C-alpha cells in the first residue's frame, strides 16, 4: 500500500465546531487535496457500531448529490472518468482499506498534501486510533473545539431541523432531543482527547478553539497550514463566510440547565487541559 496516496492529516472533530468551514476553505489551497465528499466515515464505520447504521447511507447520499451537481453543471461535457470515480465510492465492498485508498487516487491529488475531514473520527476509541496510526502512519491531527453547551445546542437545533420541525417543539420534545446519546457523546472531550494524545502525542494534534475561527479565520487557516506543512496562502475566496448555519430555534432554559449538569466535568477537563486564553475562545 502506497502511503503517499493516503491522508497525511485528519480533522477528527468536533461536530458543529467548524469542520465544514475548514473543508470548504482548505479545498481551495493549491497544495492541498481532499475528496469531493467531505465525510468518508471510514474509521468510525469500522470502530463505532452506531455509525454502521447510517454510514453507507450517508456516503451514498453525498455521492448522489455530487453526481447530480456534476451533470447539472457539465452541459454536454460530462467527465465520465470523474463519474466512474464517484460510482466506485458507492460500489461494494465499501469501507475496506482498498476502498479508502482508492478514494484519494485522483490525478489532482498527485504531489499534494491529502486530508480527510470527518468529525465522527474523534469517537473511535483507542483501538480505532491505534489502527489509524498503523494504517496511515504518523499523520497530523486537527481538532476543532467548541464550548460544550453551545456545541450541543447547535447539534440539537440541527437535529430538530433535520426532523422537519416547522413549529417550536415542546419542552418535552427539546429534552428528548437533548438527551440523545450522540449529542452527549460528540462533545466528550474528557474521554476522547486523552485517547488520541496517548497514541499520537499532543504535539501531533492541533487544537483550535471555535471562536478563533469566528473572529480570526485567516489566522486559523495560517496555523493549519503551518501545522500540516504547506505554504501560507492568501487566496481563500471567503474565509469569513459561515457554512451550514442552523435555524435559530428558541430553546427553553431547562434544556440549558440539563446540558450544564451533563457537561460539568467537561468544563473542568477543558480548564485543566488548556490555558485560559484557549478556554475563553471556545
């Protein structure tokens, strides 16, 4: 297996913390290549039982969207090589090492720094993290970190939106959405961060606080460039543009209180793990 055709950096999290923003910007960098499908879910499909219930569907939905976009934008000049590449992504057997490697085998990727941005990767556990290092080698890890309550509220709003909620949910409905295993686990920094640091070492992980993305997007991109080893580039079209804004539901206070209690130890961990400036930028 040729590791030069595999990612040299991963963004492993966290959901609702700016991973789509990072993907949409880095794909413009002339020295970086990432798949046209943002989230491949390879490692979480293998090591997170819950992901296997929907990961195939997610990848197929994403590839279907890319195919429709290509046909709509191509007029008469359809790139059948690109179409075949996309079809291969959803052709069984999926989620094998060969499948993952083939996802990065595109002419445009040659000689580039390759990345994979899938926020579910932060949840794969120590066995999965060891496999990442065995399979990919000493890759760079990027982790976008957001205030636990704000991150969870954003995920709850997104879930309500995906369920097609047209009116304000009742308090009971909000609490049911809040008490979802994935909502509570995706921001479990206390559990996941030490696992990644144990395998890769803290110096191989770039932690980025969410509000730094909001307030200093160009600086964040430069930090990422320095970390993964590319030249600094100033050609990003809209680095301050928000990606995937979620509908602003009015969430009742008991939901905030629920999260405050649920994430009490997360705040303690973050305060102990990072300096004050970092924590204030979450």
